[in-house]
């Protein structure tokens, strides 16, 4: 079996390097500047007012190897706490607030699942993991997965029937959390789509068992290091945008105002490295991730996946990726667009048909969680769709 470094640096074997991203004009990207001006205007309104969509946000959008929009707006840290009686954040004085910059890291939340999925498909490409193999073949101690014949493909496509989550954060010890995962049976009909954090958590255990390496090492060595994503890592991440004043009863744990530590309570209970959440990154790094996939798995001299395996990930029903979901992809949906969202306010969309990508990072849960409003993400993707020239 080749080493991770060998497997991820195919470009050094004589293959032509894939173009790296550069910042240029909308015209150079083949995008309409008027539509992008509207996009930037709309984006800036998201962080204004007493109750903004998000205290702070970063937007990156482009086509091909060109970043045509790169904007930051609002505050990475705006609130000291949440006041439940007033149902409002307790604002920090202006001199104590931290503005968002284009290179501010954010808690990616469920965008972490995409990296777990890529790490799994890398093993499928190498032949060390079977896409239709039973999870029990790799994890014989996971009795429920063995009994119910859950497959790797079902984990990657959220069709295992596993419930959305378990209260791992309420367990007293790591062994208790592991026992819950081992014993958890499907509650839905296998083969039917049910989005679940448990799928990438089981996938994490499969990957760690077959490689002998923890997930954070697999992601670093197999994805972020070869792509040059130097700002993408599992926490802690001290300079990140703040998230929630996490207190009961509106949260599942009493942790106070969070900044630079994972927001998801289960990922926190698991030590911050989990298959479903835990990564921090910048919009620029995620643009590189999008660009590598749009280019068939290559970026610069590095290749993290072969084109056929990228196509497998981005072809319905998708492996790890959501495909053609209009609720956050807007008018990019319907032509094979792929992407994901995260509970903290993050999202990315990449559209192979037009070679476009949109990344929005935001801290919508600062200072407390609330029902997600996905319209701004869908509207941003729609603006990019309408900006495409000659598609």
C-alpha cells in the first residue's frame, strides 16, 4: 500500500499541475460584475442591525481558478453572553469586539463530514476499503452494525437507518460513549435517506481501524497538507470566530461563551476530533478544497483523488456531499451542484457544470443557537448562477 504522501502527490510523477487559485476581476472569471456587486451588497446586509443573520461572515466566490469575490463583514466576537430574559446578546463595548477578516477561521461544524468522506474515498481508491463492504468486517466489536449489515456506502450516503444523533455528551467516560455507538441499531429503513451524525462517526472508527491513524492525521496528511490548506485543522483554534454562549436549557451543555473550541457538544465530548464536526477553517482554504474537487482532485502539483473517484463523490446520490439541494444552493441546484452546510452558519457549494464555487462562513449561533435561515445561502448561490457567462 502506498504511503499517504505518495498517494496524494501524484502530480510530482510528471503529471501537469492543476492551476492554483488567484484573485482577479469578475470579467476574468467569466462572471457578470453587476450580479456580483448585488451579491456583495446583499452579503453585507447579513451582518447589520440589532439582530443580524450573523454577527460576522466571510464570502468567497469564483469560477475556474479565479476568485472574483472575497469579502468580510461584521464581528468575529460581538457578544459577551446571552441574556435569556431579554432574548438578546449582551454586547461587548466596541473596543473589545473583534472584527471579521477574510482570513478569520470559523468552526466548520458539519462541513467536517466532507473531509471525513474524502478520507474514506481515498481508502476506497487505494483498495483498502470496500465501498459496499459491511462495516462489521472492519469493526467486529460494533455489534449493532454487524447484526444489521450496515455498509460503508450506507454511511457515506446517510442511508444506514441510524438516528440523527446520540447524547454522547451526557456520558461520563469515553468507553461509555463507545459502548453507545457499538450498540446503536438502525431505527429507520436501511436504504432510506436519514441524515445522521452517527454515519461519519462510524466511518471515523472504520478509517482509524484500517489505517492505524487518527482522523486528524488522516485529514492533515491526506487532504490539507498536500493542498496547502494551512489554516484548516481540528481545534483548539484560538483566533476563530466566537460561537454560542452555550448554557442549558437552550444548549445541551453548560460551557459558556465558546471561541476556538468546537461548538458541537458530541464532538467536544469526544475530544474535539470527530467524523461529523470539529474542523476549523478559513473561506480561502475552503475555496482551495472546492477548486481541487472541481479540477478532478488536483490542485497545483498535488492530487488527493483521481477524477473517477471525485465524480463518484459528486454524482447523485453523492458520497458525503449533498447534491442539488435548492434550499441552500438556490439556482445552482438542478445541474449537479454539490455541497454541504454546517450548523454554526457555514456552507459551500461547487458546481461542476459551470466550474463555479461559493463559500460562506458565518457565526450565526453567536450568542445563541436559533432555527437556521438558509435563504441567504441560497440567494448567494443564485447570484453566482446568474453571473455565469457563456454557460
